[in-house]
C-alpha cells in the first residue's frame, strides 16, 4: 500500500534513479528495514550500514540508491506522508458534511496510528528541534495538505451556513489539526498513550467511541452558529 501511494505524487524524490531500477521486492525490503531501524532507534542513533546489512545489500549498493542517511530517512517520511495523504483524500471523498468528514478523519487518524505505529514514531522524531532542518526539505508537505483540507471544508461549510460566519478558518484549522495529531500519537507513542490515560482515566480511555464522540461534540460547539 505504501508503494502504491507514493507513485501518485513524485514531485519530491530523495532516492536516486538506480533505486527505481532495482526490483520492487528489494525496494520494499530496504524501506521496511529503514522504517524499523529509524522507529526503534531514532534518526541520530540509526546506522545506515546496519540498514544495508539487514536489507541484504552492500553499503555500496545502499549509497547507489540514496546519497546519505538523511535522504533515506526523508524517503521513508515522504512515503509515510503520501500514505496519509491517501487516507485523507479517501475520507474527503466519502463525506460532504463537514462534521461527518471531521469524525471520519478523527477515526482514520486513530486507525492509521494503530496500523502504522512505526511511521508515527518517525514523524514524531522529525518534529524534534534536532531534526528541524529536514522539515524544510519536505516543504512542510503534510502540514500544507491538512491545513488546506481543513480550510477548504470550513469555507464551504460557512457558505452553506453549517458553521458560524465569523469563524477564523486558519486559526481553527490549526486548533483542529493539533487535536487530531495529539489523538493520533496517543495510539502509537507510549508517552502520549499514558498522557491520555491520565487525563481521561482508565474507563474513558477504553471507550474509544465515547472519546471520539466527546471530541466531536467539542468541535461542533466551536464551529456551529450560536442559537
């Protein structure tokens, strides 16, 4: 699925042409090993020689595919972004109502985190100050995608009278995205999982349907016009 998603959008490339020319099985093996290593050890502690060895290729072959460890890391992140973009677009295609769409996106963010916990770990690593220089090479791709999606759906909902006319679309898009990102991390990162348990308590933490309904009630209160 990751392989298919990335083919849809190839304007950003971090690999060399030789990587495209090798077998699909080898490409996937290299990426899978890289995901596991970066997720388990973090970018700084990961050794590209170890990734090559565990992938069953020489370090020379690895450098013929990627110019550096940074490019390999960004290739992994780019694939994760492309996969998540596919998830977002699929949800958008399913719903015309803003609140149904946001509820779908909330559930999808949880499902994505559970299905791809290692990719979430890598995304969290990328957000640290130590790796901030890499974010610019990605042109803030994921944030741009989600920001535009939220602004577009709110603009349409505003024109339809479904949300308050004086909603600040940019600010509210930022607030909603923060809620969704934090919620997503709560299903793939131990620290955020324990944090959610502390705030909700064990009983509510186990009631995922109830938690998502509460989040959507909060969002409705913010967005809907006053009676």
